[in-house]
């Protein structure tokens, strides 16, 4: 016996149905969720069907349940049907209604609910294009007839354009929201230079734009064949994945091909390698910088079809920003690491230079000596040293290498070593400088030379012999009067065959000699004025009774005050030699 028709008491009211459909459409044009809910309610009001589903076309030529009634929890959510597959897929592909009176005898039927016996699928068509399908299922055989089909086709015709308009509106609003979010994300990325902090920020900022259950970022070292796992998170927990070889799995394939990969269902993709349990969909996008793959960002979800072509496009827009930010962070960390290592090396070099070049101020009979150096960098290009010699003579050296930093310091160490090895007790300062100049010219280094002043204190003669190779002129203070000594010469290592002259000065008790590098007199004030030789002379004159140490402290304090407290632009070095006024020394 035929089953009674499920069509409700609307056989004589088609106009009422059209009016109600028009009211629903006009009242919910841009609200997709509300529109679909009203559509299902209207369908159930017209046709008595246990199961009703509105399936909409996705970006990947498939149908996905967008709103449903009567299905058990989770059944409709996970249901994806490709166009042409099943009864709904066939109706969608053919753009025509399909009625199946007994699904058990139709090979196209996909048994999502075992108790279903009949099905009615009506396509939603707008301007000739597929929007989706209204799908009704019943546990009764022959549940749907021509009258039900006509009613559903009428409803579909009224809702199709409205549904498409609502989807377009939602897509446009979502696109605008995503673009704003992407702009904000890109701006925030540019300010982060710590790699760990950057990767955490990427994960947190991306989730509102593309919901995911797990995210991982793997990076490729230069010339490497393995993607190193740098960051991973599932829900809010940080996790560690294994490294992945190029070409292996979804991630390795995306890196090798330099193309994004979208997997709707991981169980249907042979490339999928399960890193964590329960994952059903995945999207992997290579991170490119200057046409080179530097890594992959991988998103995973426990829901089938969680990611769409829109998500891929979003990631493709964001990937260059992420790649650039990661490269900047990696470069910053490399520079910071190298800088820290260099600072350690320079600190060690500075300590070594202090031991090699800045000998402890000697205690020499009849002479009070003070010396000080302030380096513009970690290691100095200035140098000073003292050379006790046979016969109670004392050699005094001050020098300044062209340039600054480590290279200048090494050149200074070379010159100082030469002086210690080549100087002979019977050689005058001029002969010593000529010898060093000759050796430096034999080992000529481009753009390197050394200004130096070498002096010998000869207590038996009570005289100081000076030879100058380009250093500032030394200053002598005697009986309160300050004199700039005319001791000049050409820097060492600059010209072959240079001849230097000795300047011999007989010193008296309380005489004081100051020799210094140009970093003292070329110090500039905040207004751009030079400290100059005249100011140094006034500083020396202002302290007639100062000890050697007191005077050198005063000089450096005055220079610092003059510069406004700024760090020196050039190395500053000075030596003060004061002759003893003790009678027992001079009357020996």
C-alpha cells in the first residue's frame, strides 16, 4: 500500500508559500546563518522529513553541510561530498533534482545514516551557477513525490540568490577583516628580532585569522636537506615534532616543490605522515625569501576540510612577511652571537694588550713617572712602554697607529716588539727610530703607519734625549714656565730612508715633561671646538706643585669635562715624567 504523502496542508496555498519565502529572504538577505535556519524551518514546515541538510559548494568542488536538522552530533559536521559523488553530488553536478525512492537499490547512495530509505536532492542555482543543494532524507520508502519536488524547487529558486549574496557579503567582510588582521600582523612582525618570541607571535596572531588545532614552523638551513623543527603548538601547549627531510610528507613536499599543499582529508592522501594523533586536514605553505625556501609553516586540524583555498591565499599573502621577519630575526641572532663572541675576544685582546704594551709604571731612581690611556674602542691604537736599559738608562715610548681598533692594536704590538728586540744600549733614540722605520718599510702594510716618540733618560748625564716621529710636540715645565719643545719628525712606516734627529735636554730638579697622543688635543667639545695644545699648556701651568700622577689625572679630567663626558672618538694617551728634587739624589 502506498505511504501517505508527507506534504503538509499547503496544497491549495502556493501563493502563501511564495510570500513567506519572500519575507524570509528580504528579512535575512545578508545574514547567512539566519537565512539557512529559516530555510530549513520552512522546508520542514512544508515537507515532513526526518533529516534536512543545506549543503553549500566549497572552493574545492565539493559540498559541505552548512546547516542541518535531525542528524546525530558530528555526522553532518564531518560530511564532505565531491561533486558527482552520491545522490547530492550527482544533483549538484547535473544541476537537476534527483528523487530516490529506495536508496538501497541506488548505487550512488552514500550511507551516512543507515536507517535512511529515500532521498530528495534539489540544487540551489543562482545565475546558472551551483550554490548548493537542499537534501531531504526519510526512513520511509517512496517518501517524496512530484508534489514535494515541485515545492522544494520553488523554495530553492527563491533562496538561491539570497544565499549566494549572503555568502558573498560574508566573504567580503571576512576578507576585509583578514586584510586588516594581516596588516596588523605584518606590522608587529617587523618589530620583533628575537626568533623564539617571533614564532610565538606568529602562532598567536594567526589563530584568529585561520583557526587551527596545531601549528608548526620548520626552518631549512642554508644548503641543508632537512627541515629543522623550530616551533610547534597544539591548542595552547608547546610540542616538539621530528625534523623532516625534503620531499617527505606534506611539509617536506611543500618545501621541495616550493608550492602550497592543501589536504582536505589526511586519510585520503598518501603523502601524509602522522606527527600527532587525530589530525584530519592540513595546509602547508613554503616560506620563501629571495626565491629560496627557508622553511615551511604548517597548520593542522582535527576536522575534515577545515582549511580552504581562501586559507591558502591568506597564508600566501602572509608567508613573505613571515619569511622576511624570520630571516631578519635569524640574522639579528647571528649578529648578536658574533658580536658577543667578538666582544669576548676584544675583551681578552684588551687584557693582553695591557700586558704587552702598557707596562706598569716603573720605579726609577730620581724620576717620578705616570701614564694613562683611554681607548676609543675595546682595543687601542695608542701604545706606551718603558725600557730599563743597562747603565741605569730608561727608555720611554709613546706611539699612535693610524686607524683604530684591533688592526691598529696589532700593528702597534708589532712596532713595540720590534723596539724591544732591535734597540741596543749604545743607540740613540734617533737611530732606534730609523731602525724601526726600515723594518716596517720592509713589511709595508697599506694605509698603516705609526707616529712615535722615543726618549732616553740618562741619569749619569742628567739629560733626556728625545727623537720624534710624528707625535705631538712634547711640553716641558721648568720653574713654572711651560715650553713646547721643537721635536718633530715623519711617522714610521711611511717613507723609506727617513732620518731622525735627537733633541738633548739637560733636566733640573722639579722639571716636568708631558708627552701625549693627538687624541688629547683633538678632543672636541659639544660645540665642535678642539681642546688644542694651548688649553693643555694652561692645564699644566695651573698645577705647578702637582705630582706626576696628580697632573695626569687633572689632564684627563679636564679633557673629559671639555668633551661633555662623551666617549673618546680617538684613543687618548699621555705620559708625565717629573725629575726628583731630592738633594740626596742630585748630590750623589
